[in-house]
C-alpha cells in the first residue's frame, strides 16, 4: 500500500516515470504528485480515491508495494525493466524560440 512520499518517489524512480507521466496515468494534476512526494517520510494525507488512482497507475507500470514493517516498493517479479509501452509518452513542452534581434540603428 502506498503510504509515504518517499515510497511514491522511489516507486516512480524504479519505473523511470516523470511526475507528469504519473499524473497523466492517474488522472491527477502534476502538483498533486509533487505535494505527495514532498511529504518525504511522513504519511501522505491525500484523499483515498487519489491515493488509489496513483497506486493503481504505478502498479500498471510494474511497481509492487510491500506491506512489511516499513513501507517499500520493488519491481514486480519477472519484470526486469519496465516496458516503454506501459508508460504514457512524455509531454515535454517545447521551449520558446528566441525572437531574432533587430539591428540597431546608428
């Protein structure tokens, strides 16, 4: 079960997913993911349905949540590396191009 911000960050790192990719897969705003991860070792206090959507998205990526004495994550057994097709395409925004400078008058 997804419990702490660090656990969420570790799960995302395991499957090499960007915050925006996870947000898209879980149908939440990227700021929700950022705030959840910012909790660090503290318990995530988001609504239960939001937590469930984020956890389900990570499980679709191949993450398995550990229910031991302390929260943990691992890749699902038999899954060496997450497949690129299991993650949504990155939504990198294009950088604005610089406008050409006008020559100065002398």
